[in-house]
C-alpha cells in the first residue's frame, strides 16, 4: 500500500469510528438526560407557603390543638390541657397524616427548639411502609426526644420493627433539621441532616404510602414547626449510572468537536 492509499484508509477508518462512537454516546446522552429529568420530576415538594391548602391531611390517632400554616411554615400545636386523652394513652400521640402514593423517598425539615428540655417524647416524622402485597410492613420513625426519655441524651430516636434503636445527636438546636427515609433494595435507610444514622435491613417494605407528623402530649404545651415536605421516587443505582454515561458522553463529544 502506498503512502497516499494508507492515509486515505486511515482517514476513512477514523471517520467511521468517530461517527459510530458519536452516535452511541449521543444515544447515551439523550437517554441519561431523559432519565434524569424524569427522576427529578417524580419528587413532590410542599413548601407550606401562606395560602397553601391542607385539605388532604387527615387526623392520625387524635387531632393536635391546631395544624395550620403560619409565616410560610407548617405549625402543629400541642395543648397540655388535652392530656390525658379520655380514650387512653394511645391517643396522647396527636398528629396528622397525608397520602404520598407509592414513594421510595420521604423527607421534611423540623425545627428543634432549645426549650425542649423535658424528659419526654416531643415530635417527629413517621412513614407508613408497605410490602409488595400492599400490606403495612413498617412504621419507620425519626422522633426528637428529650434527655432522659429512652436514653440519657437528647436527640432523634429511631424506630423500626424491633423497637427504639437509640438516639442520634447529629442535630442542631434552634434550627431546622432535615429528616429523611429512603426505601432501597436492601431495606429502609434513615438520614438525619444528610447523615445515614440507621438501616433497617430486615424490613420487607417496598414503598411508603403515607407520612405522619405527630407529637406526644405528656401534659406540656409546645409548637412543632415543619417545612419543605418532599416525597416520591429516587433513581435506582442503574439509572444514576446511565445518567453519568450521558454526561460523560457530552464531554467526549465536545472534546472530539474541538479536535475536528
């Protein structure tokens, strides 16, 4: 093969590989970005702005003294005068719940008041877990409890089907703290301020059907402030890999274009 023929063949081969690779990466890019857009769109957020409706919330166990939006936050009030409940101690836990469909992710911001110093259970977030047969399988809970209540330190206690698992102290007083539950292929993960604090690997839960916001009435009056409720589906690891492939493809295509 002479020099001219060899150069022409090499050029043709380069064009063939470039075109094929570009088509493949472009496909990955489009698929990845489509999946990414769908994943982000599947998470619903309630910001509890003034004027938002709470009509879809229903009473869980017993109604709190009030449940309303004040100052662009959701405020649940507990009146110590309602203790004890005439129906029994079970109903001293007061709260409201919301249907969240078939969610694998749930989070909310909750304000922890430095005045919560009593040895009692205060407030938190519960999920209603269901298995593949739509039967209730778990009530995962992240709940703030004062020092001396289920342990010497104040913190967010964790409940799974085995009972209270111990408190996490990775919280901040006089600030909003983010509580999260995530259903994965290996159980339920509990997060506090983005820190993984517990995994319930024994749970058969495949999704969360409701969120419950409640507080324990032990005879003291207090307010619980919530904000930014989020729920829906999160991407599986394979989806994240596909999205990453799409973003990588974008970078490679840009580099080839610069070389061309």
